[in-house]
C-alpha cells in the first residue's frame, strides 16, 4: 500500500509530463492498495474499530468530506475522491492497528528504502529520467517529477529510517545506512527547504533520545527545545529575508504568496462551506474559483500550496476546524509520547517535517497519498498501546 500511495511509480512508467490526475489507468492502479486495506481491516477488525473510535476528529473529517458533496462544484469528482481518501485513510488505520511501533517503523522504513534505492539507481544509471533536464538541470529527482518531490520524501524517510534503527538495534546497521542514503538524496536534490526540514526532524529525533535518558536530561532538553523554538521564531521575525535567502526563495516563496492571496479571496466568497472536497483544481468551467485564482496569481496552480487553506477552500469552516482538531490532538499525543512511549522516535521527527511541509504544500487530508497514510497511522498508533505481536 505504501509504495502504491507513494506515487513513485508514475513518472518512471508514464513520464514527467503525464497527467496522472486525469488518467483512468492510474486511478485503477490504486485498486490493489484499496483491496489490501480492506483485507487487513477484516483481519484486524477489533483493533481497527478501537483505533478509529479513539480518533473522533479523524472520523469528523471523513464526515465533513462526505457532506461537502452537497455543495461541491463537482459532486461526481468529490464522490470519487472521497472513496479514494477513505481507502487511503483506512490504510493508515490498519497498519497502526496491526503492528507494534518497532515493526511499524520497519514497514514504513522499508518503503522509503525501496524508493531511495530506486531513485539512486535512476539518477546514476538513467540520468535522463532520474535528473532534472530543463529546470534546475542536473538536480536529482529520482522517481518523482521534480527535485522537491525527491527532497521532501527523503527528508521524511531520513527520520523514519533513523527511528527504525533506534527501535530495532539488531538491524540498526541497515536502517542507519538507509538514513545516510536518504540524506545523500536530499543533498543531491539541491532542495534547501527539504534539507532544513531534515535537520529539524533530526533535531526532533535527538530531542526524544535525550529526554529518554533520564529525568534530568529530560528537563534540560525540554528547556533547550523551548528556548531554541523561541530563538528560531525571533530570527524569522527579525531576519525573514535572510532565512528566505538561505532557502533560495524570494519574498513570494516562489509564487506561493500570490496563490495564497488569490485562494484567500475565494475562501471569503464561501467561508462556511467551501467549494467541495477536491473540487476546485480541475474545474474547467472558466467561471469558478480556479479561473479567478489563475487570473490573480498569473498562472494555473494545481493546489493551494498550504494544507490549511486547502481544507478551508474545499470544506469551509467545518473542514478547517476538523483538520485543526485532528492535527492538534495528534501533535499533543506525540509530545506526551516523548516522555512515555518509545514510539516517539518514529512519530515526532515525521510530524515535525510534516507540519513544516503543510505550510507550503497541500497533502493533508489527501487521497492516494503515502504521507497522509503515514500521518493517520502515527495518529492512530499514538492512541493504541503496543500489541504483543506484530
């Protein structure tokens, strides 16, 4: 399931210019993952139900998605993508219900390792596919369409693989080696944003390790983390231009602020309901919100480039609030787990990177997406104790 939802197979098979969203072939390729999720649910029904009931805000999100068909610009598209979202979300729930933390880390880590090896082989062996050719020539993109796809996924993979090593000492050599490979791929992607995310995720992993050394180290690490966060926030406020320069971005964040301004204006037109789950970005009517966003931004965007705006645009206040509550519940559980549960090695670094990425990308509450599946898995697993087998 994870590999199918990674979408890392689309570009090598169909090419970088292929419109995957409009392809029935690609949509049908996800069906085995949906079937696997249903099968695993049947095999672990009790734990799946228990995990779902312990995440009421996740259930609320799914209900709002379904309700949005009533006001969607394209009810048929919303229905189709709702089914895909439900299957993706179910995939996260079932792997959380089925596996212990140590096994879950290896299951997710194995997917990242396969993607990392495939990306390395393509970049070195078939550079016409594995490297950028027109924009940013020479930058590695691996199995994804562009370099930021590789960088972002491998930044997440670094934290997962390092956590797998800490949770499985007998195979630590394998997972630390995988973490080094993901780090190499982030560097070769030349994605500075991904590198910063990786460093912050590594900081989160180090924080968990220090806290779990004992009470004194936990207190010291907590104060250091609070001070560091305040210092970083102050740096962003006082010297945001310097920070953007380090990331290689301009003041518009490569056009994202133009998209945000245009999206915000469309949100104001229907703040309570939005326009329907995943119904905006394929609208070809010429008079809908996409047309106005395109006109104001000066180019056609494929999403809001912000997970929070995306929920508000599609599902109005109900969707935004449901997502915010689910996110806050998950982050709160992860922070508590740092002091109580070894699973924090896996959860906290991933959630740090995920949180940062939601500010500039829109893959929260997203269908056929490996990152959303992992987020759901971690959220549910944080609410479930380890089983005796897995």
